[in-house]
C-alpha cells in the first residue's frame, strides 16, 4: 500500500489546551500529520468524520504481553510480588513460539481497542526450554513484531538483557529461557533485530538483580551507539534495594548511573522505592520513569512517587505491565488518585499532565520523540472517545478533558487511527475478533 494522503474532521480534539478545540481538521500524508486547523463547522469534502473527543494515541510504555494469560488466576491469592513471580515463571516456562504469537497478538489487540497506538514490549522470553537457543535466535522477538503488525499498532521491541537469577546467583528454572550466555551473546542477538516504519528496537537492563554492573555498562553502551531507548526495572521492591545495597553499597539507580545508563533515552520502570538522591540522578539525566499503577497495586509494590519525580525534573510515562487490566485511562488517573490516598492531598497532577503522560510521555520513552501529540510532524495516531455514552454524556464542554481522564474507560473508545489508518472502527477491530482471539490464545 502506497503513501496515504487524507484528512480527518474532529468534532472536538485535544490540542494540548485546557479544553478541546472544536471542528478540527487534521491533514495526513504518508502516516504523518501535516496540518491541524480548528474552527471548521462542517467536515470538508472527503474528510473522515470523527465524532466525539479526539486525543493523541495512547502509548503503553511497559508491557509483558504474555502475562495477560495470568489474568483471573493470580489476583485473588495471598503472598507478594515474589510469590506472584513464581506463577509467572510457571507460565513463561510453558510457552512455545506459536503460543507467544497468538497470545501477544490477542493482547495487543485488546490494547488497540483501549486506544493504545504504540506498545513498548519489554521482551525477555528469548530461548527455548532449559535456555537452549532456537535455531532462529530471535524467533520469539519476531513473534512479537508479527503480532504488532497483525494488530496494526506501532511497536518498540525492548530486547531485554537478563543474565542472573539474582545478584550473584545463577538462573534457575524458567529464568534460563530469559538468559543469554553473557552480555556479548545478548548484544549479538539484539543486533540482529531490525526495525521498520512501524517498529523500533530498544534495549533493557532487566534489573540490577539480573544484570551485573559491568554487563549493564555494556548494554548502556549498545543503546548509546544506536541512540536507542534504554529501559530497566528500578526499585520496584524494597528487597531489591536491600540486596543491591548489600552487594554494591549503592541503590539500583546509583548503580545504573555509574554504569552509564542514565540519559534522556533512559526509562526507569516503576521507581516505586527511590530515594531523594535517586530522583536527583534521574532528573539530572533528563530521564523518564514509567509508572504502572494497576500492576503495582495488584502486586502490592507500593505507590510510585510521581509528584516527587516530576518536581525533580523526571518525565512520566505509563504502562500496563502485567496486563492484569488494560485501561490506559485508569493508569493515568491512578497516578493522581493513589497519591491522594497516600498523602491526603488532592490535585497533585492535573488531567492534562496525566493525559500527556499517557500519550507524549510514552512516545518519548519508546523512542518516538515528537509523537503522542496532535500537531504537524507527529505520527497520525489518534483515539476517539464517545461523549454520548453513560460515563461522559452531559459534561460541560470546558470539563471534558478532566472527565475523560477521571471517568473515561476503554469502553468509551470508538475509533483508533495509527499512521492515518483505522485500526479500530466503531468499537471493533478492523480485522480481528478480539474476544475470539483472546479465547483461542488462553485456551492454549
Ligand atoms: Zn515489568
């Protein structure tokens, strides 16, 4: 399919201001926005009509798609992050490449229905049972790329370096499937991955538990040479901080800074239990933190210090992480609402800040700078939310952004456009029966 020149007329569109603009025409050429003008009372000839409220596409900056298969199986139990992790390992140990393709496609399709136009898949399931490499060493990464293409969403495949079962401990059980032989083997495999118009390749240091400081420095250098996004799980759990302090005499953030990981391309995932000095390091580097509030709640991790991070100059992105639920607007409002519960203070993050984290913040974190906004030059990635449904009908015009963020749901998403093409139309995926895809994937 060749270049695509077209235009959309939006009844209302959020262009970054306090209230949506009315009668917005968005012109698109070859998947990018070329012009945005407001005040058109009726759609120009040939324009696609988008009724409702149009916002930039949501970026899901941290996903483990396969963990979608744990939904409903793990949430009611007792225990902690560490007992949940054993259940996750049992699942990871069983998946073959076809399972990964089918499950990832179904999960990405659920994300698309919720308005996600860009996924950052933190991909660490690399090898066969027992850690034996596949004949095609990137067969599972290729399955993730194929899944995103089938669904029609943009992807940053964040290839994860994972070497140890814990600090100073060899990998055990399913962890062997995550591990390359050493950091050079990781780099050789990751270097064979290729991006495309819809796919970017990033790197990750899984955590200070799974990657030693010397290897972390090598991963950081690999990402730096390619100007690629670099992510790491950071301080999700107090026990991780304690083990890191005991082994290295420094916090995970300090160890990663020492390894050269911190830069504007760096995203610390979670950052739930960070010190003021950690925040200063992240802020000075111009780094991003990706909060995953619905997963952090589910795993009893704690509440990420989003206000403290933002005050320290750290940018915020959002992720669905374990995919226990896929509700980008819930991730966004949870940043504010969870802090209200913890502090007794309201209004630490405004609706526009939260919506920016769900959109532009994630695009930046995933290496698509300039995306996640409705402006010339940005990818033409759009989400349409209905305003005539039970949750949002009747809201005064000036309050519609706040209402969407604090009361909207995936069920309000009617249409999703990626690169100027419809991926979701009138509440349904254009080519996939998403519930049937999920049922089939989960049955396996
Ligand atoms: Zn994660």
